[in-house]
């Protein structure tokens, strides 16, 4: 009789452990999905600020159409991007185009002093900070998930539940170089 109770206790304990690890993987997977969604929210916010920035600049720098068109096209590419890799590539193009716009503003003192432009510049800077934080949060979420997948006993449950480590967001070498701003 004691053997049956011990067997029932062991089976209940193992069932509980399976339940706990299944839920841990589910929670960490949801955290990764949420953090990726936060990146998308911030990228969309930035893309929505750009038309206002472009309209402000157009009045001051009508003959700088190439830079304005580059930002417009980069924004369109970001809005139409599907999948993480495509969004990250489009985001890099938009960042590059925005740098040219802000460098362009240096040549127009009236534009630099314009209240709308300054406010939009602050909003974009704040959004850039939020994008950076969202990317960091995503990588932190991946770290927690990967730790569970690679450490004992989580690695056993990862194989049982067919969970594999996820990839971090990576920064290309070209983006690690200092920005060369010329006036």
C-alpha cells in the first residue's frame, strides 16, 4: 500500500514539473512576442512622425528633394516590410535617410530654429530611445528563453517540448562605425 502512495506521489510530482516547465516556456515565448511587438510599435510611431517632419522641411528646403524623397521611400519600405529581417533592413535604411535630413537642417538656420522642426526632432529622438530600449528588451527576453533552453533541467524539457534557442537581434558592422557628419 505504501508503494502505491509513493508511486502516486512520484507521478504527481513529475506531472507538476512538466506543468511548471511547459508554463515557463509559454510565458517566455509570450514575452519574446510582446517585446517584438513593442519594437514594431516604436518603428510605426517613428514612421508616423516622418510625414510631419518632411512637411516642415519642405517649406525651408524645397530644392533638397533627393533627401526628402529618400526619407519618404525609406518610410514606405518600413511600413510595407514583413518579417523581422525585412523590417530591420528597412529600419536601417530609414535611419540612414533621417541622418541626411538632420544634416541638411544644419544648412538652414531658420529651419533649425523652427518650433515645429525642433519639436519633431525631439519626438524622433525620444522614439529612437524607445526603439533602442525595445530592442534591448527583446534581446533580454531571448536571453531568458535561451537560458531555459540550455540549462539543466530546462534543456531536457526544451527537447521534450521541441523548443530551440532563438536568435538575438544583431547589429551590422556598418552600423557600429561612428557617423561622419560633414557641414
